[in-house]
C-alpha cells in the first residue's frame, strides 16, 4: 500500500488532536498537572502538522521553520510533563532549545537550509525525549507497567530522531523539506502516528496507576497517624494468623490509652491528636519484622505478632508502656496518669477470625482497666505485667 503523505499528515493531525483532548479530559478527573503539559504538547503537534501543509504552497517559514518549531516545543512540553510527574526540577538550560531554534532564522536561504533544519530539528526532538525517558527510570515500585511502557516508547522515539540526524550528515544527500516526498518524511509520518498513539496511552496509564495507588494507600491508612486502619488490618491479618502453630504462637495486643479524655479536655483536641501520633510512632519503632499494627479508632491501637513468646510480649508491652508514660507525663500534666492498658490474646493455631481475637483482647483490656490501668493482661485474665507503684 502506497503511503500518501497527505493522508498520513491528516491522520497525524487527527490523532494528535484526539490525544490532546483525551489528556485534557483525563485531567478533569485526575487533576494531575502533567496531563495538561502533555495535552498542550499534542495540541501543538496537531497545529504544527496542519501548518506543515503550507510548505507545498511555498510558505516555507510557516510550513517548515514554524511547524517544526511547534514539534520541538511539543516534545519540550512532554519533558516538562514527565519532570512534573516525577517531581524533578529541570535546569533552565532546556530553554536554550528555543534560542537554538530561533538562530535558524539567521541561516542564509540556500540548499543547506533543509539539511540544517532537519539536523537541528531531529536533535532538539531527540534530546528532551531522551531526558524524559531517563526521568522515568524506576527508583521504586511506584511507577507501574504503563510508566515502563512510556519510558521505552519515549526511548524508541528519541532514538528514531537521533537516527534521523544521519541522512543530513551524509555528504551528497539531497533533502528538500519543501516537498512532501522522500523516504525520510514518509517513515517519519508513520513513526509519528504510532508514537502519538503509544505515548498518549502510556501517559494516561502512568498517571492512572499512580492515582489508583494513592487511593489504595489512603483507603488503607488512618489519616491522623498514618498507620493501617481496621479495614487494612483485616485484609492483611489472615496470612499472619494462618501461620500460627504451637511452635510459632501468635499474639494480639489491644492497646488503649488510660485517661486520654483528660488530655483532650485539659490541653485541647490538637494536643490529644499529637499524643495519638506519638503513640503511633512509638509502636512503629518497636514493631518487630513480620508484625502488623493498626489504629482501630479513637485511642485504641492493635499489634499483631507472629512468633510471640510470653517474654517477647511482656518486653514489648513494657517498653511501650514506659515510653508512653514518660512522654505523656512530660508533656501533658493531668490529675490522673495518662498511661497504656494492654489486653493480650494469644493463639497457637489459626484462630477463627481476627474479630474473635480482638474480642478476647477486649476482655483482657477491660480487666486491665478494672485492675487499676497501666498494665498488660492476658485473655485468661492473668496479669502479665503491671507498673511498679507510682510509675
Ligand atoms: N484528640 C483526639 N481525640 C479523640 C480522637 N478519637 C477519639 N478521641 C477521644 O478519645 C476519648 C476516648 O474515650 P475513652 O477511651 O472513654 O477515654 P479515656 O479517658 O481514655 O478513658 P479510659 O480508657 O477508661 O481511661 C474520647 O474523649 C474521644 O473524644 C482523635 O482522633 N483525636
């Protein structure tokens, strides 16, 4: 099938316009600013490709210099979008692209004009695209498959434009950009159409993936302490619970602040919030590998331990009780001590459910409160550890 350049160019205009619209609509829901940069980039490609038609009418400045300038600007916008997405600040040196492009206007209008334009245009498209591709190198698992795809599409696109620099450098090659013909232009148009489709789709996929991850993360976390919430604990606990055996017994520690209401009442709700955050951090610090922790709500927290001996539970609970009591005592004067009560339920085989374990822990916690607070109680009502008098 013969590739008619005019048809290809029309297709490019239509696709770039559709991609621009697609990114803009996506931005309305996702509100990710990089989508606006990308949308603007595709819009410029659409306008530039339309203006490129004017070169056959002899309008070379608009049809070649200006149209290709828009193509360069579009790729620069793609780079800005990727940088924004990755939270990277770009050097001001990237603005030199426009200086270099404007300098083309000083060229004498001779045969060499087409060659220099093609050379510089290819270079100025390839460079920001390569940089954008490098910015998408994964530093963590937060990017996802679409970003990897975008990275390779940009890399391929950039290499294509670097390769386009070769023909103008070969002596004796005849290049006339004012006519729509020749292999370079034909191949470029096909590559352009493919690149627009792939880049637009993977850009949208990249943004969507990150948004989904953010939503997932927000749904699983308690907004105040950043710890898992009850729902996230319920989703993650079954694996830990199923690993319990007499050789590797597990334990659930239900932790509740004693007299927390006094902190709120005497020092304000914000002070109460700070204390909850502090307790969350303390739990994070002492949490052994493989264990889970969550804030169930209010001033109630939970720790789920795998492989938990009696000594380990007491040691962990005592460290928490002591650190918390010291901190609360130091920052918030109250008539009654602000301490921790801990109810423990242990299991040496997979328990019926997390809810059942929490209920058992709750009974033990109640016993701790009844017994004078600031202590660790086991679900069979035995006292595991209690504060020394006055501590
Ligand atoms: N600052 C703050 N307070 C909260 C939050 N969630 C719940 N609370 C308060 O925490 C308190 C919890 O009530 P209780 O557990 O009955 O109070 P307590 O004084 O600790 O009572 P004991 O547990 O019996 O010692 C209530 O006053 C709630 O208003 C929160 O996110 N921030």
